[in-house]
C-alpha cells in the first residue's frame, strides 16, 4: 500500500473534535494526499458497496424538496414526513398552490418548518414558472432556485440525474475531509474545490455517499470509533 501515515507523537496529535472539524496535519506533498485519498476511497468502497442517498425519493423534484428539508435534520426524520407531503402535493404545480400553513403542519417535525415551507413552495413555484414544472439538470439553473445551494444541487444532479458535477459537502464530508488532512479549508465550497482533484470525477457522487456513511456509522462527530475504524492505520486523526 503506497500510503504512509506520518503520525505525530501522541501528545501532539489532534484528537477528533465534535462540533467544528479540526484539520489534521496534511500529508506533506500533493502526491501523498492523492495516495491517501485514493486508499481511503478504495477501502470505503469495499466496506460500503451499497452506499447510497438515504433520502427517500422517486424523482428529482422529491429529492430536491427532501434535501431542502434535511437541513439541520436527520434523513430518517425527513423520510417520515415526505410520504404525506408528496401524497398531498405530488408535483411542483400542486405544491405551488398549497396553503403555506398546511405545508408547515406536514413538515413541522423537521425543524425550521416556517422557512422550509417557504423554501419548498418558492422552489415549486419557480419550477412551474421558469422550467415548465421540471427540475433542471444543470448546476447554474439549480443554484438560482429558492432554497437550493450548491450542496443541494450536487445531491440532485448526482442522484436524480447521474451527473458528477461536484462533490456534496455536508457536515460529515467536511468533518472527515478535515480529519483525513485532505484540506484545511472550512468553507463548503472551498472544501469541495480541494476534494475534486483528489478523486476521479466519475466517482464524485458515490464518494459523498461513502464519506457520509462512514461519518454516520464510525467517524462520529463527538465520538469517533477509531479503534473499530478500517482507516485507523492511515488516518492522521486516529486516536487509538
Ligand atoms: S481513524 Fe477512523 S474514526 Fe478515527 S478519526 Fe480517522 S476516520 Fe475517523
């Protein structure tokens, strides 16, 4: 295996921290970072061959709405409200005409429900007005829609359209990228820019799933389970 770990002495090694991702020491060269990234991806792909988007959806519209609802909320919770949401308003046209109060009632348990209701109705109206009721399959058209930032656009493009336009950087991807020492950036767009050259473009959408799955199952924000982690011999943040 071509990856060397270059561990710092235990006393100086940063411990993984919960809230904000603390960048680990970066591998010394770009080539070393690339080798580390490649090995991480190889191992995670082997460990999680079925990694996929955990937001239930049947089409691009449902995925876009579910992703908006997933802000500050678990996918599991979102999946509990979307069946009723899409039963009552299955299309952009129907959601565009719905009562805001009724939307709020259905999505209340996802938190920030007033803003989210406005966002998803604004999104539905923009889709009807500007895109004939369809979700556009283009980054520049998506990111100007209400409630849709680059992260949501990447989720939709990668999972509903099979396009690798970028890397989804959510809290898990940001935290793991920092712990791996792949970037010292803290802004999501800058993290994405740092990750893109380290991984083959055709794997970007799947890469996000792998990192998110590992973050949820092993590399927890507060209590990373380094002792059980399949990356603990190459991860510069491992605490064993
Ligand atoms: S060894 Fe694994 S669990 Fe520990 S910080 Fe690294 S990736 Fe996370």
